[in-house]
């Protein structure tokens, strides 16, 4: 009885999926053909480099303080050693807080990426949705980001259509 039910379900889904239309897009290709995305990416890279350099400078300052402390440690009184250690720890904490502020989960880089990239991604999603509705597609796959497809027929690639809908030419 269970085997018959399984066969009926499989036949039903096979018939259901046979009638559906599928397509795919490559969002990486789409993004790389949108000048605004390239500009936003460059802006994010510049900010990231600037912030990395600022953190590296602070780290170098902390390292220098620590090296100086190690060299002078034997000459310092207990009170001065504690004071210098506290200064080093404070500077190191400031550096880590700055790193979190820039690159943390809710850091400035994340927020800037949301500000610059998310509207572009939303436009792409809306264009894909329109194409899916207009073309009566059940599913549109994204071949970017490691989606494994062993074979794709280029006639079902809707990436250029998405770019066209967004007003860009490849």
C-alpha cells in the first residue's frame, strides 16, 4: 500500500514539474555589468583600505608602546609598571573597539554596503520577479554563488533580459 502511494505521489510530482518552466540568471554577471555597482564596490574597497590602515597604525602604536615598556620594565617602579600596562591595555582595547566599529557585524562597512549595494540588489530581484511573472516561470535559479548545475541551456539564461529590464546593455 505504501509503495503504491509513493508511486502515485512521484508520478504526480513528475507530471507537475514537467509542466513548469525554469530559467536561470547569473547575478554576478548582472552586477558586473552595472556601472553603479562597480562604483559602489570601489567606494567600499577604498573605505575598507582606509579603515584597515587606521587600525594598522593603531596596532603599530600599541606594539611600540609594548616594546618600549619591555625595554624599560626593569627600571620602572611597581606603580609606573602598572600605569604603563594599563595604558597599553587601554590602547589595545581602543584599537579592537575601532576594528569592531568599522568591520564588526553591525559595523560601518556593513552599513555602507547596505546603503550602496542593497538598492541595486533589490532592483535586480524586482526585475527577476517581473521576468518570472511575465514568462510564467515557476523557478529562476541563480548560477552565481556556487549553485551547481551540470548543464544549462543558454536559451534559458535570463541574465541579459534582467540587465535590459534594468536599462543596461551588456
